[in-house]
């Protein structure tokens, strides 16, 4: 039976994207265009604003409940966008709700079950490769961590020259520490700034200020690594 009613589920990965609508517009257009081709009505939309690594997705649960109560089909714009999240895929598979993905309309329970297993194995492999890369860097003599931070110099009342030198040295050390991870990400085929930022976040690696990676700080990191390599 062809579904004629949809419940839309959309996800953006950061609060900034949620506020700006970045990513949402494309997802909604894909869903709306798909609904038009099927002569279907979008009954409701549920938008999740959170990290893709989180298993707790209240908006997804509400979307599934709404679809179950109305007999509608859950629709998402891109299954491949969520294909590395095992928790999402298993929730979708076990919900008992019909679903459809605009970019992969032929997907079914078996498809997402296999994708969930692959996602879990990939996450474990990424974690293992990251540990191995950092261990190899340590074995080569790369000093991990940041024992002489700029904050300590400020407290000691050091001058601006010493402060800038310490900050630059710490940034260089941090870049060297991440060098094997960057190389591993590039080897896996991810070379764009946005893709590398997403992969660093997926691996649970934080910036020097314990934040999330974005295009700008990945660009700064690569620039610093290039300068260090030339030196």
C-alpha cells in the first residue's frame, strides 16, 4: 500500500545549526519534494538538535509515536547522513513504524539492521585507530598534553613576548599530537575541511579549548601542520 501520509524527522547536529536553519532547509526541501512526487501529505515535523553521537533522541521518539498513532510513515531526507549512528538505526528498525528515506527509498528493516552493524564496527575501528595513532606518536617522542599552558604564565605575570611564545609552542605541540590522527582521517578518504571537522567530532577529539571542531579551526590546524612540516 502506497503511503499517503508522512511524519517528517529532521536532524541538525549543533545548536548553532538549529538556530540558523543551516541544513534544515535542504532536508525539508527533499522531504517536501518527495511527498509531492508521491501525492502524500506531511502531517507533522519533528526536529532534533543534538550531536549525532548521542543515543537519546526525544524528538525521534515523538516522531515514531506520532507515526504509530496516525498510521503514517516516518520520512527522513537522507539515510546516509544517519547511517553511522547505530543507535538511531536500531531504534528505527525496532520501532514497528514504516519508514522511508528520500535518498534511499528501497531501504527496509534488513537494510538498516545491516547498516547498524557496520556503523558499530566502524565506530570501534575508528576508536582503535585513534588510540593506535596517538600511541605511535608518543613512541616517536611527541609530547602529549599541555603542561605549560598560557594560563600559568598569566598567573606568573610573564610578559607578552613570553606569553605569545608559550601559546605558539603549545599550539604547535597540540598540532603535532593530532598529526597522526589527521593523516589517518585523510587516508580514509576524508579530505574536505567540513568532513575532517565532522570526523574529529565523531572520534570524540576536542579542540585545544575543549570545544567542537569547525571548518575554521580545522583550517588553522592544517595551516600550522603545513608550517611545521616546512620548518
